[in-house]
C-alpha cells in the first residue's frame, strides 16, 4: 500500500452548497423527476466536492461520504441488512428511510451528540448479511474517471452493530467486511476508512474484546487496502490501546474533543483531527501545531476532528456578516484549507499546549418557595378547572406568514404591515382556542421562523447566516445561529406578542420562551469560554424576559427545554457535571418569577429516561412531555415528580386526527397513575407543522374526552 496522504478530512457536506440535493430529493419524492435525474444531481455534487478538495490543496480525498439519505442506512444496504418487508417497495432505500403508503419507515435517532439523525439498522434473527459493494465501488470508479484516487469511507463493523444492538452478529458481518476489503483491493484501492465513533463512548470489556477480534481478523487478510480506523466526537480512552494492538495501519483521533494519546503509537500512522468539524471557528495554528507535535508517533497526518458534515459549506457566501466576525469564521471550505496549510508546515518539536485553567464550580441558583406554597398561590390566582387543557405553544405556520417574512427581508413589505399580519394571526389563534374551549391559551408563535433562531435574532452576541445550512436528516437542513460574543438582551422580545394575545381574552395566556440549554444546543457556540458559562449568559437573558413578562401581567410562562438531553456528554463520567449546570441554568432563568407565576417547561424527543432526575430538578410547576411514542414507560418514571404533569395525549408528528375515545383512554391510564390535581391535558409538542383543519379537529376531540372525564369525576 502507498503511504497515507499528508492531509485529509474524514468527510464532507453532501447536501450541496445551495442545497441542490435537497431540491433533487424532494422533486424525486414528489414524482416530478426520475431516479436517473436524482442520481445525476448526486454525481454533480460528488464531482464538485472532489474538485474543490483537490483545489484547496488536500492530498487525501475521501469517497463514499456522499449519501442520498444517510450513511448508516447506506451501510445497512452494503451489508444486506434490508428487512424483507421493504424489498418489494418501488424504491426500497427510500422506503426504509421515509416509509411508504402502508409501510412505516425505520426508526431514526440522533447521531451521537450531534444534531444529525441516522436511520437505525434493524437487525433480527431473519437478517441474512450479504455484501453489496456497488455504492463504494461505483464512487471509487467515478472519482478515478475524474482523475482522483480516493479512500472509501464506510461505517465500521463494531459501530454498525452497536447502533443496531446486535454485536453478537460480529462474525457474520466481518465476513462481509472481508469480502469488501478484497473487492476494494482488487480495484486498486490503497486505503479504506472504517468509522468507529462508538469507541469514544463507555465500552464494556466484552465490547472491547469484540473490537480487538474484529480488527485482528480484518488485519490478517492478505490482499487488502491499508486499514484506517477513524474515531471522533471524543477520546478513545480504553479503546485506544486495544486498537493499537491490532494490525490496523492508521488510527484517527479527535484532538479537539479528546486528549493527545498517551499510548505509544510509534508503529502507526496517526490521523490527527486538529481542525474541528463541530464548530465554525478558525483553528488556532499554535494550538493545532502543539497538538500535532505532541502525538506519540513518527507518522502524523493532519485531519479534521470528524466529518465536515456538521458545518456549512462556505463562509464567503455570507456577504451580510460583520467583517470582524466573518474573519473569525471557518466553514467546510475554510477548514479544508486550514488542514492543507497545517500539513505544509513542519510541526515537529513545538511545545505541547499547557493545561487549561481550573474553573469555579456551578453557581447555586436562587430558588423559589417550596412547590406547595407556589401551588397554593397559583391555584388561588389562576382558578383553573380540573384537568386543564392547553397546547405546547405553536399553531400552524401558514404560507402567508412565511411569504410575509420573506417579503420583509426582500424589502417589499414594511415591518409595520408585517406586524399587523402577526397580530391578526394571534387573534385568529386566540379565537380558535376560545371556541374549542381550551383553558390555558397560547398566542401561537406566528412571529417565529424557528424557536431558537427567533431569540438569536433578538439577543446581542448572536449572528444569523444567510446560507449556513447543515443537514439534520435526509433532505432536512437547519441554519444554526452563531453565538460569537457575550450574550445579553437589549430589550424585551416576546412581551408585546404575549400582552397583545392577553388583551384579546379573559382566559390566561401562557408566555412562551426557549430555554438556555436549547438555545445553545441548536447554535454554533464560541469556544473561548466553557460551555456552561455561555449557557449561564443565555439563562440571564431569558431571566430578564421572564421578569418582563411577569411585570406585564403574564401569569403563566413556559420555558421550553427540548434539547436538554441532547448536550448530555457521551461518557458517563462527564454526565453528572453537565446535568448539574444545565439544571442550574434553567433555574437561573426561571427562579426570578414570583410564587404566583406558574412556570411550565416542555420536553420532547422520547428518550427522556436518562435524564429524569434532571427534569425533576428543573422544579417547573408544570412539565409537559412527549409521551405518545414512549407511553406508559415515561408515565411510570415521572410519577414521582410531585408537581403538575402533562403527558402528551396525541402525537403531533402525524397528520392523523386522534379520536375522542382514544384520548379518553389515554387520560384514564394517566389518571390511574397520577392524582387528578396534577394532571394537565395537552398534545405532545407544538402544532406548527400541522394544518388548522387537523389542529381544530384533534383539539375538539381532546376537549370532548376531557369533559367526559371531568363529568365522571364530578370535577
Ligand atoms: C420542539 S419543542 C417545541 C416547543 C414550542 N413551544 C412549539 O410549540 O413549537
Ligand atoms: Zn416539543
């Protein structure tokens, strides 16, 4: 095999610099274009990527990092793990990804601690692994025809099986990987990259033994490319010596999130991830060079800390950003140029970076009166019926509102005219809720393009981009704001909308805020302060807003934290500290409220199990939580909270209208576990992706079910 190239990246964005793939996918899914047209769009993106990486001076080009939907799904197809029920679909790949009429899609979940979502492999007793190497081979040939030798990237066997909860199938799967390596060798491929990010989490001795046997076996193959095992999103920990003991030739380490390896790696090529793939900042050359020089190997390759999938394409597209901020930013293209530049510098012999400064412990949050005191004050003040009915905040975002926002940006609609339109929408939302008979109303969030971006646009210390799209899943992209400086709130943000809504009705209207952890989790965040301190700054801004809402007469305030679970560190040892400061931040944001003011919080995205104690620690008067998909499990777990609780009575992700009987049944199950005084009735999450027709029909049934139960309980 040839020596490993001196510079590389672990992967690259693939949605297209102007989201070309998104458009091509959606046209194909809608039946407006053929599969051949979709494949052509993919080929254009791949060609552009390879050409650009080469132009920027990168030596080692990856292939097979492109995907029409998801790289884990691609790996399942590669290994033949296609459940039989999808095989007869018109397009089995997209049937697995998105479902068809009558066929539910495979489950999707978050890719480690990123906002990218992958398709969970479904591996059962009937799964027969059988290699189908068409995609990686085709990409190698396609690149070669353009004049580029590439290194195919495939999810490694251990990570793939851990994601599919089927590590016991390792022997069979390794047979497929052996065949793949032989096929790639026959094609003249010099190096293959096997991604093993699962190794940066806590692994059991059995899992580490499986890792050793996997790479001993693949390494023993006589005709194969060089094996490059890539890890990312953290430190390899105990997996590093295990991997170092196998015959793999190259090991990838994340030197941004993980430490410099202390294991002797002298016989290995170390692919050193010194340019972050998780943030948008320029790399400090001093820090990168120091980290590179400290790697205990004579053969060090410069790379990114992970795939660049998680950052936008090109900062030069951002013509409206402040020049001073723009100068600090690096998106994928800029990061590739940094990798190439670092590789051209001799980096041996510089001093390693000094230890980071010790940090003070978390600030003890100011606390409100005990719950019993607050609950009594709130009951007296709010006088709500038993089983109060509410919603999670957003109402349908209409096409007119989106068009109006675009018109303001384009300069064809005045701000004043837009605001009148928002107020008219608020009035509509209030009237709908009154007509339906809900108890705690919302203004519907019509002014928000997004629950994080809206706040970012109104806080100091944030910038928003014009084209900084990042793939979230499939064709879905988000445009995370950039938190670049000290955060503060120059003036009230939501007060005018909340008070306008309250002026239209005698029913209480909830004020709606996004919590500090969620605002930070869904942004790109400055890296010169500990994350905790950044979250505390945002918490203080939210606290200002809570105070102003309260002063304006809003007596119920909801602070949403749907991303609380998302920032949880991958290693258990770090989780407790995170949860402690995350809870402290929430309480800092909300504890300025008086006892009479009812604080609600909202969480969604099913797997709350791991952070239940933290949710309890938020000490919100009412917690509304996703439960349609996690059901009785979550109920049993939150039963002990001892404060108000609103387990969602229907799933808002589906257009289906739940029947009144169905909602009643769910409420009965809730009432079997929780005392009636503590139960709230609400959907699983916000309604912005639904139509008014669906919302009104669903909520009408929720009201019918609730009234029947109230009558029965004599409440
Ligand atoms: C992802 S949680 C969403 C909460 C927000 N208040 C909404 O209703 O849209
Ligand atoms: Zn939600």
